C-alpha cells in the first residue's frame, strides 16, 4: 500500500506545481514606463522624485490622490486604439482618467518643470521598466495656455509636433529626439502618448516645461532649485545625428518642423532617479515575482518529497 500511495502523492504535487507555474506565468505585467526628462508629474511626485516630491504641487497631488504615486510607471489605459480624445475626458488628461492618478490633474502653475528653448532641439528620456513596441506622440499646449485652468483636449493642436515609432531601448530608457515648436513661450504642458502595438495599452504623461528664449543649462538648474527639486540630467549631442540608442522623432504629417538652435535644460540628475531595467524583454512578471514563484515551486516539491520519505518509514 505504501508503494502505491507514495507515487500518487508525488503526482499530485507535480500537478499542483504545474498549475502554480501556469498561473504565475499568466500574471499581468506590473509596470512599464514614464518620462524622466523632461520630468513628468507622476515621476516628480513619486517616492523616487527626490526633493521635487516635497514641493507644494506634489504634496497637493498626493493629498488629492489619497495615496503616493508609487507605481509611477504604470499609468496606462487599455483598448484606447488611438481614440484618445473620445476615451480620456477633458480635465483628466494627465491621469488618463484613472482614479488612482487623479492628483496629477490639479490645475496649478507650480508643478516641477523643465526649462527649454522655443524651437530648440531636445531629447526626451522615457524610462521603461518593461519594453514594448509602439508609437510615441508628443503634443505641446497651444499659445495662450493657462496652467490655472483644467487641461483639456482643446488646449492641444489636433496633430502632435513629433512622433517616434519603436525607438531602441538603451540603458533602461527610450531616447526620443525632437524639435519644439518655435511660437510658444512661458509655461506649457508636454503631453506624451505612447500607444503600444505589442499590448492593448496606451500610456499618458504630462511634463511641465517653461519655454524661454536663450534657455541654458544654468537657467534649468535655477528653475529646478526654485521648484524645490533638481534640474533634469542634461542630454548631450543634440546637434549631431542620432546614435544607435537614440531615435529622432519625426514631425507630424501636415505640421512643419520648427527651426531654432538647440537648447537643453538641467545639469544634474534628479534625486533618487527611478531605476529602469532593460533586461525584461516581454510583459511578463517582474524579477521579484519570478524569484518568488520559483521559490514557491521548490517549497511545494520539496514538501512532497519529504512526505514520501516519511510515508515510507
């Protein structure tokens, strides 16, 4: 009887282990990405935002949210399929209409911002914790934008000023080169929409920028200190051809590419910059989940083996 029972116990353990592995592998992806330069509101106000997270705007955002922006890389909406203006309501563009990020929609003029030059070239750094294929679309608010009013779709042109499809993921981030419109100055919002083709998700993010002619690295650093944070890290080589790890964003069809001299804000990396990994090549479980799942399987199989040994005694 003992010899017949033991194999049955092992078989049951193997089935349970197989079921656990299947459920574990099918678990949804945890997170994906957001712009770190020009810094997006969700990154600046997250626990990884350093001193910027302690600014009045970020404190108000967290209070309105009811919880910190720990999942700064997971602001995504499924099944939009390019119908952004139909699916995402006015006044909720920065949160993507998601209640978990509603604090990002506050109409304020003191959000942590990045100083850039009108008509200048810049490189967006979009940190990615899990890479995906898709198209990035960059929109800039129209002349006359008022930061003290709720952000609506009518604040943006119908077409993005730049697009980039499937840029290379390098050192945990996408590097998207673009040229800003030359007809705007003062505070504006850079809205980035990342529509995935490898998943059904679309990501939304708002980066606050201040456009000033002749903006320099020193100006950017001063703006960062004034807002309570550090200026974003300066990108180099913006006047050269894109390297293998950067993709130049193409002007939107029907929109002329503005001209101007390159100008970049910032000289130091932000406090506690989010660390993105370039090792996850799919939207499966993250490394901690992999380790935890593997450990659970080992424990289950080990327990079954121990039960067999005890049974035989």
